[in-house]
């Protein structure tokens, strides 16, 4: 699954179910085929079907919950929008989908991505990021998914730094106090990423004077799969993975 780096840093807010439905659709796209044939873009991004069974299997939830989530998410996505700020300062605003079809008896939904969004997920050349949906399917918050995607953009460096202004804009956070951002966004998101993906992750605040100005997130890929660890063992494993001795 691939996204333009500009989309990774875009300003938008989705519920977890909406994010999961979009990811399930993007995982279906054959970006390589689109690169060979630009005319195939519309064919790939129209009528993307996700069944309740596929959704339940992908995210490890029961069928009744999956059924409710895909139908509710498809309805709400029709009204959601994205803002991307270009390097020259120009702002782009566009919607996620232009059409949806729900088939309640059959237990599936179909959504069609807008052409504006399609430009950022197909026919990609240059600056884009790819990762497997298996890496994010167990994450339990949309903030964790967004932060993980940024990590994958900078996976070679193993570190990213974001100003609080950037973080608030990207995630559309309403918290004015850093203590709330720490408690409700950063701590749970980083914990989920460390527990549920192959990446050991820690973060720290960066201060300018006495005020927190930005955050730094460091991460390192584990040699083996993620193990279910308790808090103390998890913290030790994260430290060992990021800062090996010898």
C-alpha cells in the first residue's frame, strides 16, 4: 500500500472505522499497474468493494461490529475532506470519496475515490511511502495510524521531529495544553505502535526554554515479530531495541 508523502502530512480527521475502511480500499490498489497505464486510474479507484467478512478478518473484530462499521464509515466518508498545503503555500481542499453504494443484505460497501485523492495514491513517482496493511491493522486509534505512517516515511533515519503546531494541524487536535496531547495522543499512540507493530518506539518532548516546542519520535525495527509484553518488560524491550549494548 502506497501514499504520497504529501498525503501523509495532510490535515484531516477520521474516525478509526473510517480510517480502516480507507486503508482496506487502498490495499486493493495495484499502484504498479497504474504506473504502466495512467488510463487505468479511474478503473482502480472506482467501486472499491469491502465486505463485512473481509473487514472483520482484517481487523480482528466480530461480524456484527464489522457490518455496522463499514456501513456507517461509508456514509460519513462522503462528507469528509482533506487539506494539503503545498511547498509554495497553496492549499488544496478535496473530499475522500465521490460515490458510495451500500448493499446491506449482501454485507458489503463500495466506495469510489475522488480523482483528487487518486493522484496521491496511484501513479506515484518520486516522494511516496509504502507499507503493509498488516503493520497497522491492530492499531486501535487513528492517531496511532497517522504517526506510524510518518514513521514509515522516515524509516531509514529511525527518527522524526514534529513541532506541536504541525502535530495539531495534521491530526486536527483541539488540545491547547501539552499535557493533554501527551496523555490522549502521544502516550497511547506510541504504546500501541510498540505493542502492535514490528517497530520499537519511544518519544520525548523537545523544549525551547521552559516550553515544549516539538516532539521527537525514535524507532527501530525488531528482528522478530511483536510479542505481548507487560509494561515493565515492554519498556525494557523498547530501550534494548533502540539502544543496543555492544
